[in-house]
C-alpha cells in the first residue's frame, strides 16, 4: 500500500511541476507587449490603415482578449472595421513546444462600414488592387523595440475555430446618387467556422438580418480547391430597396416585391449544382407595354433543381416548377451559352390549367376583354423549345394541347371543345376534336402549316350526322333578346363600312351535315366547300335538300375592299314556296304557295343598308308552278279594291318571268296564268318593300260579270272570249298596297272596244268584211277609208 502511495505522490509532483512550467512558459511567450508588437504592425502594413488596439488581456485559462479593435479608413478618421472584443482561446500543451495553437478566435460586436464612392471604387479597393508580387517588393517595417521580449522566438499560430457574434455591416452607395446615398444594413451578424485548414473543407454557419430580413447560411468551404456547399434561407426581403441596381433591366416600374429563399448550392468557380425554392411575394409591377394592366400583390413560387458548367456556359435544368397565383408551369432541359447568346433545348408543361382560375389569377385589366368570353374548362399543354432565344415563336418545335370541355361565350353561343391539338414544327393538326354546342355535336378536322410565316395555310373539315342550327342560334339570341329591352345607347359616330382586310391566310374547308334545321326548315345532305386565297373568299358550293326540292349556291367575296365586294349565284329547284318564303321572308308568311324554281345572279358592294341599295345589282328568272297567292297584302288588297271575294286567293298554274335588280329596286317582267286571273306584272319592287307595278290584269268572264252585272262598263273592257282587261296599278308597300285603275290604259281599252263595236254594228253591215289574214283579195277602198276615219275619231 505504501508503495502505491509513494507512486501517486511522485505522479502528482510531476504534474504540478508541469503545470508550473506551462504557466511560466505562457507568461514568457504570451505577453500583452508581444501580442501588440506582433499584431499591430503586421495589420497596419497589410491594410495600409491605422490599427488601434485597446487593452490586451492574457489569461492562462481564458486565452487572449483584445479590446476596442479599430481599423481606420485610409487617410481618414472614419472607422472602417471595429470590434468591441477579439478573443483568442489557445491550448496549453503546444506551449511546451514554443507554439501557440489558437483553439478559437471570437469577434464580438464587430462593425464594418463599406462605401462605394461616386467614381465606382470602394473604400477597400486599394486592398484588392495589390498583387502578391507587389506586396513582396514592399519593405518590411521594423518591429517596435519591446526590450527583451523582442528577442524571443516568433509565435506560431494555429486557429481551430472562428466565431463572430453581434456583427453589423453598413453599406453606403454614393455612386447611384451622391447627394442622397443608398444605405443598406446587415445586422445581428453571427458567424462560426470550425476546423479551419487549407488542405480540407471546414464547416461554417452564418446568421444575419439584411434590412431586417432574416438570413441563415450553413455549409462547408474548401479554400484550397475553392469549392464548397451551402444551404441558404432568406425570408421576406424587401427587394424594392435594391431596385436602383436593376431598374434599367426591368420591363416596367416595380413598387412591391418580397423575396424568400430556401436553396442548396454546391460547387466552385467552374461547376455548380443547386436546388430549392425561390418565393417572390406581394409582387407589384406596372409594365411599360401594359400600363393599364398593373400586376398587384402577385405571388410567384419557383421550385428548381439544376447544374451549371460555368466554364462552358451550360445550364442543365433537371426540373423546375413555377406557380404564379395558382397557374402551374413546369420546365426541364438545357441552356447553352447562357452568358452570351443563349440557345435552348427545353421541355415545358402546363398541367391541368383551369381557365377560369387562371383568369382570376391574372391582372383584371389585362384579361378584361377575355373575361367577357367567360372561358372555362381544363387545358393541358406540353411543348418543346429548341434554338436561339431570340427566335421568338420559331423556338416552338412541337407541342400537344389537350382540351377538356373548353368553353367560351361568343355571339351569345357557348361552344365547348374536347380533343387534342398537335404542333410539329410549323404544322398544326387536330386529333379527335369534337365541338358541342346547344345540344349539338360536330367533328372538326383541322390542319395548318407555315404557322410562323406568311401566309398561314389552313384546311378545315366539319362533319356531323345532325346539327340543329336553330337551337344554336336560339341560344345565341337569348342574351341579345334580354338586352334588347334595354334602351339602346345613342350613336356617337356614323356607322362605317367594314374592311378592307389583309389576312395573312390561305384557307379551304368543307362542312358536311347529314341533317340540320335552319329557320324551321329541315335541310338534308348539307354540303359546303370554300377557299380563301389573297383575301378572296370563294364559296365553291353550298347544296342541300329542303322542303321537297334542292338548292345550290356559289359566291365570291373580295375582303380586300372597303365594304367588301361580292357576287353570287343561287339556284332553287322545286322548293315548296310557302315554308321557304315563311322562313326567309316572315312578313310574307302564308302568302305564296306552289313549286318554286329560281335562278339568281347577284353583284354588290357595301355592308351598310344605304350603300347596299345603291350598289346591289343582279338578274334572274323565277318560276312558281301550281300555286296560289293569298293572305294580307297583294291578294287581299286586290279583292278589296274590286270587291271580289274570289280574289282573296289567287290561283294560278304558272307564275314566272325575268327580273333585274338595280339602284335598290327589283324590276319585274313576269306573267301569271290562272283559271280566273291572268296578269303580266311589270314595274318595280323596292328592297324596302315599296311597290310601283302595273299588273295588266285580266279577269275571267264570271268574275267580270259579277264585277259589273249590267255590263254597262265591263263590255268595253272585255275581249272576244269575255275576259276583262283591267289595267291596274299598285303603289304603297307590300304590307299596305294601294290599287288604282290606270286611266290611260282604261281609255285605250274603251276606245278600242268602242271602235270594234262601231265597226261591228255599222261598217261590217254596210261594206264587205275585211279579208281574212292570208287572203290575197284586196281590201275594199271604201272600207279602208271608213276604218281610217274611225281610228282618227278614237285617236288610234
């Protein structure tokens, strides 16, 4: 036992001696004078600035404390860097080998003042401008004489940890505005770095507030290889305070933006990888090109993962997701030469875009016109971009747009589309595209090419087994009917002709519908074909079967002229007149019956009523078989005028003839043949419904007898078969015609009948009769003399 006690006492004595030796060595090697003599000259020489150190404390257990460190501005009394206290904590045992290993360097409450001067230089630019070679040529200043301490061996420092707490950095920028310099502050700056070495990476941490926005950085740095990694968090930084530095690059005026970061980065001077989230909140921006549609309080979130070859200027965007107020877009791909003339090879996607929500997310003034269409539905877009960034739309190499119940209100109608649109280069093609509207459904085949050039070439084909146009137009007229009851606003300017149009478009198409309903008429086998070339729209055909007959129409419209210019042909064969007239001329409904045939050639210019009347011209032939005319208007007016109920229905076997259109009137040369009435209407009907006609009517004997039962008058208006000749004129308009006898015609007919009666009763009894037509027997001179005398009496 005593043996162990003695050994323990010896060990304790040795430890005590060692401790005393360490204390003595620490007192010898580390003194305030040696520290001041070592640190201050070296710092002043390196910085070329005055360095001030206050009290220096050297403690065996707590290390070295430098109080009131201040570094002045060059040639100025302003403070560049200051610290309330710098602490150096060292290890004991390396002192035995004449080494001071600093375990920790701590700066407390440091303050740094950085100034950018009006000429663009900084208050530390001189420190950065000196090369290592220039530093080596500078003479080394002699250390101050510190007596016996100056002859001691130099201190060998090794630092394991550096800490900075409570720091503050003030940045003053005089370059933007020397009279009112910009001021930015980093406060509550805390920094820590451990295991600092030049041959390996060491960890570090940083916390601060930038203009009162919290910032934290945590990572590792490799000084030798100039590489590192870090995770950066920044919350709610007001970017508008920094707008003077990027105002010229903005497409407008920025009035609000808060920045948030949660990103990771790793790499060095040549390579970089990064991923994370970037948040732009409360974005308020007025664009120069859209001053009336400012962005207010928008939020944009970016989630990305990328790598960059900085030496080769290549950026690989592995994935990214942008959320703008709920509008989602995704992108991935590669960008080359991003620091000069960028070239892109990118895949883009806009997944399941709800159109109604998207419009609500955009500035209301920007989409005001679109909102009137009330778009709805879901769109899914995939696209590929390739080429130089300045190529614009030509960057789009291919795309796919899926439409799911995409709707819009236009012209009172609300069609919906389902299907897909595929873009390949400058060619667009639809796939399984179906349009639904007012209970109807139609298939659309669409092809377009040369989309980025002129002219764009479009080919379109629409087909449907059944498509009810009336239901579609009724749905369109619903809103219009509702607004029709509201008082119409007063016109502020006279109406103007539409056109001319210069459309960079060449198009052709067809419409084929098995059965449709238009204006109450069922149309079967509707077939339409058109083409548009050089602003000339040509309706190559529009055919179909309707009300027992067929129709065929062609037309040509010049869109390149003001008011347009058009010509067309219409052919109707064996149509039932009543349903056709009732549909297209409802004011004449129930008036015309029979089988209608019509050939019409039209030419015109203008879209305003007055212009149309002046410039519309045409000609045609009409033929109405086995028909009748009844109802209000002409038939009723004629019956009332002659007081003959039988004429309220004018029946005929044939009505037809030719007509021309010029200067707003339709000029007729027609013939009506019936069992009770015959007419040869001549004259004109205005496009406004006005009438100026001479009917040249003839009534059957039974009607003439009822018209004048005594025969006192009508015997002078009848022919040899008993048909009465009534030279009637019609004026007024179609709804309210005004009938009158043509007095000139009546006089001529009465004179003719009187002459014939005189001849029959007197001349034919006294003199030999006239030779029959074709006979060679010469007429008696006396008879010829009397005939001439009678004609002279009656002015004929």
